[in-house]
C-alpha cells in the first residue's frame, strides 16, 4: 500500500470514528432531553404550544 493510499484510508477511518461518536452523542443527548421533558410534564409543567389543551 502506498503512502497516499494509507493517508486516505486513515482519513476515512478517522472521519468514520468521529461521525459515529457524534451520532452516539446526539442519541444519548436525545434520550436525556426526553427524560427531562417527561419529568417536567409529570410535574405539571406544560409546553407553551399546548395553550389550547385543557388540563
């Protein structure tokens, strides 16, 4: 394998690892935000967009 091919393969590998890390971080953060939202709704806090709904 030439030096150029090794460089390209390493660049693609690093990019794939970084993208996978970002996707994982986003999914974990989404889970945490959903949990926080459920806790707030259980405590009686409602969304501003829910103005038309009666409690």
